[in-house]
């Protein structure tokens, strides 16, 4: 009977050693959050912001894109008014400015959290270029309105994606602005 009792105690001791529950300590990755620290963060954004190493390039890109995205809505509104009024010359000038700005934005260095953002921007640029082509034809046509609507939808998507990335990674703007409508 004593031998069964010894085997039983030895089995439990071995089980405790194998499962690592002797002292309740677990091996953690250096720099990893403990459960207490993790639970103190209120949301995913704070966790992502803590884990994300924000560098100067990311801050610069965020500021440049915020300024650009904020300027799209008023320019597109003016463009829409010009198209509605039949002022092709003014519409062409605004579309040209939007194209120049969009081409300039393509030169920005895109940091990792914004990877793929420029692909959405390309859709906007193509829509503006198509609108310019339609405006340069001799007579007004329905394609102008179609390309304008595509550009507007692309700008909305661009704004939403930008806002989502900024929120997801907890990038805090240096100045308070309103990106969404």
C-alpha cells in the first residue's frame, strides 16, 4: 500500500513540474505585457499604439495625408458645382489641381501601417484623369458626371481608410482636425 501511495505522490509531483504550475510562474517574452497590464489598456487602439513604434516618417506621412484628405472634400464640392453650372473651364481647372495634388501625393513614402493606402488613392487619380479627358471633349457629355461620382466615391473611401488606419494604430494627430464629413 505504501508503494502505491509513493507512486501517487511521485505522479502528482511530476505532473506539477511538467505543467509548470509549481510556483505559478510562466515564461514571458521580454517586453511582453503581463495580463494585468494588458487588461488595464482600454481598447485595441491602445494596445496597438503601445506596440507600434511611431517614427518620424509615420508622423510626417500621417500629417501630409491628413492635410491632403481634408482638402479633397471642398475641392470636389467646388468641382461638382462647376459641373452642375456647365462651367467646363472652371471644372477643368479644379480637376487639374486635384490631379496635380494627387500626383504629388504619390511621391510620399508610405510607412507600414499605411501599406496599400496608395492603391486606393490610385483609383481616385484614375477617376480624376478620366474626368479631365471627358471635360476636354468638344461637347459636354454624361461621362463627366460618371467620372465625378467615381472620384467622389474614391475620395470617401480614401478618407474612411485613412481614418480607420489612424484609429486602429492609435496615431494621434499633432493638431486636432476633422477628417470625416
